[in-house]
C-alpha cells in the first residue's frame, strides 16, 4: 500500500477539524528538519485536547515505543484528495502534537470565579495560592498564573464549549422559515461602557440566548436597572478586547449587537 505524504495528511486533517469544530481556528503545520514527519495542531479556547485528538489519532501512521526506542506502525490508513483525486494509503506521520492556548478573556473569567469563591477577594497576580474548589473542580495549589490557567482550562473553557455546541445544535435544528422570521424581528443589543455603570449590555430578552453568553463572560443581571453588567468595571477604563470578545460571541448566537465605547478625552 502506498504512503500518503505528510503535507497531504496535514491538509486533510485541517479540513476534518474545520468540519468537526466550526468556528474554531486551527493552525495545522507540517514540522521541518528531523521532525518533518510530524504535524503540529494549535488553537485557542474551543474544544478540549482530548476531543481534538480523537480526530488526530487515526491520522497518525506511527507511534514511538519508548521501551524499544523506535517507531512502530499504527496500521492506520487515510483517504486524502491530491490534485482532485482521492488517494488511500498509510499516513507518513510519526506523530501529531496538539496544543490549546487559553485566551486572555478566559483567564479573566477564571479570575472572576476565583474571586467569587474567596469572598470577592481580588486574585493575586503572583505568589503561591492554596488549593480550592471552583464549580466542583479541585484546583491544585500552585502559583497564581498557573492556578488561573487551570481554572480556565478545567472550568471556563469546558462550560463555554458545551454552551457553544448547544447553541450550534439549536440553530441547526431551527426550520429555515423560523430563522428568517426570527431575523426580521430580531432585537438589537447594546454593549457599552460608561464610567458610572461600567460595561453593560441592554436589550436582551428572555430565551434569546444572550444570558448564557454573558454569564460565561462573567456578567451579572442587575434587577433594578434591568441590564447585564461586568462586575468590577465601574470607574475603570473600557476593556476594548473584552468587549470585542463578548460582542463576537453574542453575534455567533444570531444576535445583533451595537458596541459603544466612550470617546477619548481631547488632549491639549
């Protein structure tokens, strides 16, 4: 049986990841030099490494046997498209490395969860932190940055990804005519930042999907003023990157969002 070149396997893997995880941007690269038969896959937030490896594992043609210090065939076969023609063979791939990066937005959400579990105490940015429990997950004693990373990886990202999959399934299940009617009557949300109120979202409706998105970003519901607000954002500078991330996730649920940032004060 023929072997499939590493670059063709990488191209096929990129397509499979795109189909399996819509909306997630993957970097799929063929390594060079002595590792030229290896592929590296990298992405930010989204699915867990285990979910991604369910797709990468069948495309690996060999695996390293540490006991005997050599590569052994996996007997996997893969079908790829080369110059418009379907070709099946053994993947010339000794291994596939996967790495998920954690966004700053997810780390901020992790800090909010840590604070909620410690009587609203602001999380330290350095030093060793004691072990704690966040949403039923045991967070190990570790340095502050590493503990925030674990909270983001074990709590924030799985919750966000589960919600994203539910929303995607719900959109796919909606009849086409229902989607069109919904689009015509869709409300417009306003995401804005003021010194007095901080970062807020107005215009949401019960069941429109905004609540799940905003909760994932750490927003809370203000019953008196009837809007969502980001705790700790009052009398602070607007976080444009945070607001962009929130707006993007709201739009991903088919909601219309207008973003209003405060104007910069003129300089002399």
